[in-house]
């Protein structure tokens, strides 16, 4: 089995730009994360444009769907911003692909102390190999079917 | 669903003792790891004596089996040293409990830069919720049934 | 000898707010930094309002001057944003206090991977004990007298 | 001014070997530390054999003295194990070189969470530029002349 990892940005991949003095995107941290995880499973990383998920539009979601469609792998982890993760999950879920697609992300950027990014990424990599075909949101230790979840923004968590 | 986490030591929980100048065990890092993971799933942490898995004997493995037997939860993650993880998995596997028990650990201590501990812990927490009852070893992105795995020590990985 | 540390904010103390999804200020990281440094020298930490130094006005700088004036200690480290560090150094320098006052900060927040904050803080703590009375800017391995420095913003460094 | 950094090992540079499962030495972390510190001062790094300072003998100390003698720079930071830092300081001090030589190290390895290594390194880099010629031990916020210091091993600190 090979796992496909699709990077789309979100808090997970936010980067502190020291000249600008603010958070944005540079390259994805995922190549480094995959090395750090010492993954012995073969992995294909695909880096789409990195976006804050509040800035994603329909075309961006179609691009993610296209990447899932074209993937040879049946296990896919999509690293995504949490704010509109549900909307992307709906687009992917409606397509009813014969694949296990797991969306995950982070509340704290990977490069920030005390980040949940590495935990969530590991969590999603487990689920993508273990659950039947379908589209799931997997964050902070909980797994949700794509059509049975909402983000509680005041608590910063999915329910 | 509630997840039970059982700490038994291993590289994951090794701690640098600054007076002795060497690695040993103090308290488990798991309470801090669970907070960092922002787990919204209820979790029960049980801390057994923390041991290097090369120092574990039959009684130590029976203690781990006892903890799994007594657990109310059907999903269990056992954090364990990698050197004898297979032996403990065999003891747990032979008991054929109606639970999903996932053993995991780390190649690099949690408190050391570039550690795989948080990834592996997330990975195991996903699998413990997603796979059927059974005993599994889950490390570095791969899942093994307890009776179909061995550790390749020269490469530092399970096969 | 006792060292006084005055926290005023800046990139050093920026904190990622996981509900807002952006960088701001919460409590200073300096209590934790001082513990981590295992400082055996007595230290007095004074926390002023934490500000982005671009948001500092004359009253804010007078408050910092007041803290330096009132301090019993003759060695003082001021943790400050880099963008207007020079302006604050000028206010402190003009007062010609019989103290060694060292302004420092960071290009990358303390809580972000690969931060220079701990290095700069150690650097300033050394200089505050070693140089004659005066006001200095100490960043990234270089020491500047307050009246002989400017920040090159395009390179993100003092010259 | 240029600063010379001499790496000799010690806790600062200890590295966790994931195949052996114990602490030893690989390459020095100092190239990475110097980049992280964003040092704008020119720096010459010289890497001597990396040793636990309990394993250092007279020849090892003469090698360090030789490196200090040959250095063109008048400011030198020696990164060294703490257990015999005083003995090396005595060898360097007796030579009465017209240079400012600062020995520093760490209680916790650079690559371990909560390490004091980066603080101590910054501290020493400040002192090496600011104090008159002489040999100093600089650890955890305190500066000692080479002939007025001892290590209290039960407290893990210099006095």
C-alpha cells in the first residue's frame, strides 16, 4: 500500500516570515514532517497551492477533488485549514470515490511550540489505512463522517 | 467512545536527567502529550511502571495484560519500548480480548528534537478507533498484526 | 549582582492565538525562558504592557525609562520589538543613567521553531554584566552603542 | 571583529543515536546553532574531536590550548563539557594569552526540549566581545574567572 498526502495549506503549514513579521505560507513543512515520522510506508506527497482555507473558492476545492480523482492510491490524507474543512469534505464526499480520504489540519502551526500538527497528521495516516472507503474529518483524536460534523469556532473544535 | 492510553516506558518516555547526565525515566510525558494533542475524545491515562523494554520480564508483560483485561474501554493504545514490543504483543494477542489494542512507541524520545513520538501516538490513536478487535503494532506509518511482524534492529524498523 | 529583565513585548514574546488564528500577546514567555536558562544569577523580572514596537508611543517609552530609573539593579536587559528598538534606545541613552542597559529582541518568536530569541536573551544577559554603563542594542551576535546603529529592514538586521 | 567558536563536545553537543538507543556524538550542532542565531558578526567555527569532558586527557586539553594559540581572533568561545570545564580553563588560564576566552556548555543537550544550550552560547558570545583578555567560565547567567570557580555536581551548577 502507498499513501497519498495532499498539502493544501491551512494553519498546519503556516510559516512565520521574519522580514514581514507575520504568518503566511512558504514551502510546505510536509517533506520534513514525513522524514521526521520515519514513515516506512511508501508515501506520495502532492503539494497544491497553499492557502488559508478562508481564502479557498470553488475552483480550489475542485482542484483538490481532481487530485483525489487522479490519485492511484486508495488511501489519501488531505492537510487542510480547519475553517472550511467541512465545505471541502462535502465536495469530496459528494463525489463518492472508492477511496478512503481523510482531511486533517492543525489548531497550532507545525512550526510553533506545542503544535498538534504532528499528532493530527499521524492520526489521519492511521485512519486512511484502517477505515472503509469514504470521506472523513480527523482532528484532535476524533473521527467524523463528512456529513456529520460542524466546526465550533468559539471552542476551536469539531463536533 | 473513550480511549485508554497505557504508559509502560520505552524510548518514547525517556528523559534526560541533568544531574546524572544520562537518559532514564521520570514521569511520563503522556499527560502533556494528550494536552498538546488537544484531544476532544475522552481519554483515560494509566501509568504503569516506566521501563526500558529490554528490562521487561514476564511479570511486567502480565501487568500490561492485566491492565488491558480490566479496562472498560474497547480501544487501547499501549506506549511501549520497541525492542520487545513484539513479545508483549504476543502475550496480549494470545489472550484474544474483544478489544482493539495498538502498541506504539518511538525511535527518538518525545523530548528530543525531531522525535517521531507524537506522530506515532496520533497514528495509534486513529487505528485504535478504526480497526476491528485484535492486537496491532503501529509504528512509523505502518500497521502490523501482532503475529506478522519482526523488528529489524540494524535498520531500526519493523517489518 | 542581580540582573533586571524588563519585558515590553516585540516579536520575542509574540504568541499564536489558536482561536483567533493569529499572532498577538498573551503572558510573557520570560518566566519560562529564565527557568529554562537555569539562571543561577539572581534575576528580577518586570513585565510592562506587551506591545508590538510599531505600536509604541512616547508614553510607552517613558514608562520603560521610568522602569530603568527606578531599578535598584545596575545591569538591565530590556526585551523589545526590533522595529523601534533604536527609538527607545535613544530615549534611554539621552537619560545617561549610571547603569548598563541592553536592549534585545528576536527576529522569530520564542515559541516558533528555529527562533533566535533564547540566543539573543543570553547574549544580552552577558553584555549587561560585562560592559561599562551605557545603553546598547545587542542582537544576533553584534553589540551597538545606542547612537551608532540603524535597522536595515529589507535585510532584517541592525547595522 | 571576528569571533572564533571551538567545539569540543560535552552535553551541549550530545546526540541521540536512534539505532543504538543512547546518547553519543555525531556532528556538532554548532553550524545549525550559528545559523539559528542569525549571527551578523563574522564567525569562524573550528570543530575539534567531540568528547564527553570526563573522557578528556592532557593531550585533549593541549589540543584546545593549541587551537586558542593559533587563532587569529582575540575573542574565543569554547563549547565544552561541564564536568572538567574547570581543568581545561586552568590549562588555558595558565597560558596567559592576550585573548578573551570564554568556556561554556549546557546542562541539557541542545537537541533536547528545554535545553539551556542556546542561552549559554549566546551568553558566552556576548562576554567574549565585552570582557578584557582572560579566561572565563560562563554558564547559566553567571561569569567566573578561571581561577575562582568550582562545579557543585550535586546541584549541577558552578559556584
